[in-house]
């Protein structure tokens, strides 16, 4: 087979490249502002880093010329300092029983958006009977198969992808009758609804 001359091959390649870039033009036009902003921010951050490096070098020069020792601010504490200092005595603040508005009370630890998933429930342990993790006659097979009682919400979510509708219903009934954890019940009920459609 006779190959065309090199210049003709380059010209054909240029034509194909122009056509490909023309097809990409709508996407490029949409992403161009984002790309420009991103590159501008990247350049500004590099410039700030270079300025900070120059300031550090300037500090080193002044320290060498003036011979300043590194001063420790009085607010800086280190682990070694904590070991030497005696622990502060706790101070008791009398509580005012007449103010029951609750506005001054600090929010409980774990309160917020992820409190349902990350903090232990505030329950009185005297009223709660321990949950038995030993298998009994009323435990569905899927509970034992998945080791359901030891799963976290994320682990259960991953394992539910392979579970059928009847097993999902068994898990939901088991959760309602044993531990009744709201996030688990919500997820199981949503999966049952989605699987039954």
C-alpha cells in the first residue's frame, strides 16, 4: 500500500482534530467560566503561598540579625506543662431553681444534625431490660445470617442490597419488636416500600 506524503497526513490529522474540537465546543463553552475561575483561584493561592514563604524567610533573617529568642505566648500550653501544674480545683456554682426557662442550658453533647446516628440515647438504664443476643425460636433466619444485632447502620445499608422483600419485612418486624431504633426502622421501611413497587 502506498502511503500519502507526510504533509498530506498532517493536513488530514489537522482536519480531524478541528472537527473533534468543534464537537467539544458546546461542552467547552459551558465549562470555560468554571475553568477560568479555578485557574485564577489556583494562581492566587500559589501567590499567597509564595508571599508567606518570603515572610518566613524574612523572619529567619531578622531572628539571625537581632538574636531574638523564640518567645512562648502565655496562652500556649503543652502536655509537659499540664503534667507539672496541679489540676485546678473545681468550682461550684449554685444553681438557681427559680429559673426553669431552659434557655441557659447548654445543648447536650451530640446534639445536632447527626445526633441520631452518632450519640447514645438518653435513657434511664434502670428501666431498660437487656437485649438478649442469643438466638431464640422467634429470631428470623436472616437476622442470624447477617449477624444483624452487631451491625451498624452503614454496615446494614451495605448488606441490604442483597436481601429480598420477605427478608426485609422480617428484619423490620424483628427491629420493631426488639430494639426499635428509629434510623434502622426508617431505612428498613423505605427498603420494603421500594422493593414492593
